[in-house]
C-alpha cells in the first residue's frame, strides 16, 4: 500500500467516524395525540386540551443533542368542556386569540436524562411573550412508531394570561401535558 493510498484510507475512515447521527423525521398522528393543560380553580382542577396544534420533529434518540423540535399551538382551540371557562379563554385577558392566533414552542437543546427519559430546554411564546420552558418527556420507539409522554409547568401570569383574575380564584401554575404518537 502506498503512502498516498494509506492517507486516503485514513481520511475516509476518519470522515465516516465523525459523521453526526442522522435524525429521523417524525410525523405526529393527531388522532392519537393530545396536548393538554391543567390549572387549579378554587378547590378543584380544571383540565383541558388544545384541539388544533402541529409539531415538527427531527429526532434521533442516540443523538438527542441534534434534535430539531418545534410546535405551533392555536390557543383558540382550547377546550375544557366548561362553556363559561371556554368562552373566556379566547378573550383579551386570556389568550387574546384575535391578536395572537398562535403560540409556539421551540426546543433550544435536548438531552437524555437517563434511559428513555429526555429533557427539552426551549422557548415558549404566548401572546408575544417568550420565556424559557423545560419539557421533560419519556420516549418509547417500537419499529417506526414513537410514543412520547411529557410535562412542563409554566406561570400563566408571566405570559399575561388572566392577569385580571387573582391566584386565589385561578392558580398561577399551569401544567402542560403531552401525549403523542408519531411515525417515521
């Protein structure tokens, strides 16, 4: 083997070993997925869900640091099953959906915590207010189908949600839950 051939082989092998993992594109199945929320109202919890949202997911569980995850949520689709509560959510004091039809989440980094548990550190924007948000989630992949379950907590007042309603009436902590099924 000549010196030139050896150098070419060495370069080729080093190129192959430093290639980043290629993330798979995952398509969320909206019929099998939910994006929910829960907030304390008085002595009981109000639960609801957003019926209109979509996500863009590029993810390799072996290289979560290369993930590209974002979601667009349409707050006008928020539904709790309580007509009075649902009627107030689109208004200016809450989501102000006329002025802000979309809320967004973009992951800035994703890391494996351990096993099938991950953490996405990102930015959530609601009503034009952007704040850091940590989304902890578990991921199970079976063939070309992935199931993720996650949770994040935010302070509604930091986003200007229901500022005219005291925390003794509606709690300031909102838990966001994610249960999604996606295929590659």
